[in-house]
C-alpha cells in the first residue's frame, strides 16, 4: 500500500523555505530579511482584500490563494520575528548615547542631557507614529543628526517655563531684557548686557512673559497649579512589549505635584479662533494626548523607583515619599496665548477618560513601529521604507479630489 502524501499548504511551503534560509544569516540579517518579507506579504494581503480575491494572481485553478494563506503566513513570520535574536542592549538602544546610565527619577538634570539621551520621549512617539524614518533622521540613532534649531517661539516658551515654573529669581538669573534704544546687539554690547552669559529677550517678549507670570498667579483657578511641587523632574523607565522587547522611555515633567503632573504650553492662535477651541485643536493636531499618556505611565513608575532607591539629585525625601504613595493622579494642561490677549485655558486628563484610551492605542502603535524598525535595521543603518510599486488607488488621494 502506498503511504499517504502529507498535504502542505502554501503557507507551510513558504515558511519552510524561510526556515531553510535563516540559519545562514546573522541576527541582523535575519531581522532585516523577516521585516521585508512581512512588509511584502502585508501589501499583497491588502491587494487581496481590495480585489476580493478575484484577481488573476489569486485564482489560478492549479494553486488558488485563499485568505487563510495570508493569515497563516503572516502569523508564521510574526512568530519567527519574535524568536529572532534582537540587539537590545539595556533597552533596544545603543549604550553609548544613554546619557543617564541608570533608570530612575532625576532632579536638577539639565535640559541638554535629557534631550541627548536615546530613551523615547513623547515627541519621539508622535514622530514615530507619523514616520519611522523621520524619527530616525531626527534622533540620536542617526550618526549625523541635524542640529536642533533655535527659534523665537522656542526661546519664548523656554523663558515662560523658567518664570512660571521656577520663579522670578531663577528667571532673572537666566534672562535679561533688550533695551528699547539698543539698535544693534553686537558682541560688545551683548558682553556688557550679559556679564554672566544670560539670554537676551526682545522687550516685547520679556514684558509679555512677565505679565503671563502675574496673570497665572492671580488666576484663582490656576494659582496653585505650579505651587507645592517640583519643576523640571526627569524620569527614565523601561516599557516591555508583549513579545519581551524592552523600550527605554523618558519624560520630563514641567511640574511634579503630589497628585499630578502640570504641563505649561504657549500657543499662537493664528486663525483667531476662540481660545478654548484653539487649545483643543492643538491637543489633537500635535497629539498632546499621547504626551499625557506617556507621562502618566512615567508618573506611575515613581513609587517603584522610590522604593528601589532610584532617585538622584537634590530633593525632599519626605515630599517625594508622599507623592510616591499617592495612587490617584492626573495630567493637567495650562495653555497660555503667546500673541493677542494674554489669556489662559486649562484642563485635566485623568485615568478612565476615553481620550486616554485613544492616546494609549496610538502610543502602543508607535512603540511597535520602533520595535519593528530596530529589529530590521542594525545600529547605525538608516531606517527606510521599502514598499513594492503598485497601481495607485483613488482612495489614496485626498477626499476632495474624489
């Protein structure tokens, strides 16, 4: 009697060829190989769905293609990517650029050191969600990243933070007002005006920032928003994905309080919308909700870090212990209008708010994008999007064109 021939599916045959090819590759080559295979199969599956499986590519009577072929293949590739050795270091990132070697809470950490650390901050997550290669280009993973450009808006926001969060004395040490009668700020006049290397602000900006500090202090609803806590607190922690991949994360709280995190933002309402509407649009357009979700995860790590002694810099241990023991906390935005009337708008965001559900969903997507690119490209290699050329679909164009 002839032995029965075992039936193998299209997915089984393809994955068998993949398994045969992998042993000859280095771990970095395996990650890249599996990434590109997955991208190709995902694109073909999208085409299968678009054509309802009726394209001639899928209806060959000798070897028809079914939806199950795609799902089994993609599941098999995902399993092999999870098993693939990953270059993780401490958290999937190069050790040489981790400016803070230990996880924990940092008081008095300077801003440049914080930004140079390779841990993922909220801006990184928002950029990843838009484009992995754009994130890489701007990040410390790029051996030659572009310089961070200073701008009047950035300088205004930094000065506003210094005054509101740290007080008038700290502001006076860092900033000076440019005299109205000073026609040209050359090296000689700057040396005279700034003997301690202070930053010069235009008169209008300087005066407006001073007014903003007084306005927030006099607002009965905001007077306590930046009191009773500590400004510019940095937190570094690890987030572990479902497959065990570890991502080193960071957050820099504008103001850490016992029961929350305060965040000060200055915006320019160019369209002249009602200020509350302009602030709401900023939250959505700049995905400040993702920032809030990320910071709240960092805030949740405070208790464990205090218990483990991972606290660095000058601080009040009794106050920090109270903050660590507080189990309920929220995120609070305070918006200030940088042009026009110096008005404010503030809202809090607490666990259980459906806005956080959306933010967590998209933050999770960004973390997965980071993992996939890190596993596909060796350290130092540029992150690239590799997609097969297909016929453009009208749905890929703006709705107004259709």
